[in-house]
C-alpha cells in the first residue's frame, strides 16, 4: 500500500534540501534560484519505530524491514500558478497525485538566500500557496458542479450526490475556505468527494524550516506558523533543513552525539516522517519470526482481512483468522509462547479491527 506526501512551498524555502535529507541522496538538486526542481523527485523513506528492535530481539529475527512513506519533491509554486505562472499547472497536477501535503515554510533570515516574495513572512507564504490551490479547485468545480447538476435533473442518482457534496465544497472555496472543511454525509459522498482529487481537500503538515540555533526551540517566525496550524486544526513541526542535510551524511554512530550538542533528542526528519504518517491516519502492525521482523502500513479502522491483503491478495481472499498479540503483551511476556501461557494470544475473525502495534500471523486457505 503506497502513501505519498508532496513537499510543496514557494521557491528557495528548503524543499529540495529537506527532500535530499529525507532520502539521504542528492537526487534533488538544491540551488539558490527558483524552479531548480522541474520534474518531481520521488523517494521512499522508512518510518522510524523503536518497537521493532524489541520485537526482533524477542523473535530472534535476522533482519528488520520498516514500513515506508513516500515523499515527492514538487517544484516551488509562485503567485499566479493556478493561471500557469512559473511552472504552474504542471506542478498543481503533481500535487493532485499525492495523498497529503507537506508545506515547507521559510522561518529563517539569510540575506544570501533570495526570497521570491522579497520578504520573510511564513504565514503570508502559506496563504499564497493555499490561495493558488484554492483557485485551481475553484476553477475545476465551477465547471464540474453545473455539469453534475444538469445530469441530476435527468435522473442520474450519482450525479445528484456529486452535485450536492461538490457543491458544498464549491461554496466553501467561494468563501475563501479550503475544500477539506467539507463534511460528507455518508460513504457514497465520501467516495465521490475523494474521487474529485481536490488540492485543498488534502491534509496539510506545516514544516517550519529554521536556522541551526532554533532547531530545538523554534523561533518567533515558527511560532506564528504554529498559531496558524492550531487555528486550522492542522499540524506543524520545526526542523533545520541544513542540519538535517548534515546529519544525513554522517555515520549513524556519530549522530546521537551531534544531536545532543544541538540540544536535540531525535532528528527533525523523524518528526516529519511520523507526523506525515499520523496525518494520513496510518498505523503499523508487525509480523515477526526468525527470518525477519517486518512492519506493515494500514489505515486506522482496517479489518483483519484487508490488513492481510497488504501482504498478499491471497491472504485476504482466503482469510480464516488472525492470530494476534498486542505489542505490550508480546514484550511483557517475551514473545508468543509467554503470551499464550498468560492468555494474551488471541484468535480474531473477519470483523476484527487491527490495532496499532499488533503482532499478527494470518491463517488462510486458497
């Protein structure tokens, strides 16, 4: 199951530097001029999860395979992008293909790094990008909603639902509000709304790119972004992309001391990755054995057969049961044998909703 977060923002805010650090590569050229990134770069990064080390030690696993999250580095948007300014609609299309938006905002002052707007104001930058996304959605819905309304008058039931739910989104956009505030009334409306692929319907994570000295505490600029996020019910994290790029080039053994010197307990990238994971309402379950301990990504609320299908479609088709141990029980009782002995080994059926941290073994027949 693939999930992708699109990294967006104005030019020269640190998007490509962040992407390079995330993927620990130099595949996205970071340069001090607009539109350095023309084609979107895509990289998959492991989701840090300290539980895996404990599970692997108990299971005697030879290797650990983390679950992954995809990040797409999308070129810098500028004012007028919805009308084709800059590299315009090409990039709006790239954003449309992602599941969530990671919005990088410049929260540092550096006269050597130009700013496309000529001033440092992360809240204004955020509003510039969101305005372009709203204008793009507005243009799209002003064409589609009347077409659905016309079909609805001709007896098309799905068009009637589409006209209603997308019409609500259109009114929000006309009021200067993002489409994500739309509340579908049932599963059919939710499906149609999702199919519309509206840019402003995607969940957003604000990433405040600060100078090195503010990496652990943030600064006055990042505080403004956190206030904006709180008002919107969104999320925000603080990082220093320059520090993260340096950490990415270090040997793993040297990183803890380097972080400690900066007053940090973990990398900013770990926070970004986890926040992106949470933003998409994802959880992890594990499979464990002598060969490997492996993490699997599913959405919250997934039933056991669908969770099994993430491993292989045959597991879902022939699902019989899921042998289940909660993570805390697995650790407390030192694995499967101890969990069985203490009554913590469960056999769950098709209606079981998988919980975060479950260690599962699927029984199936095809």
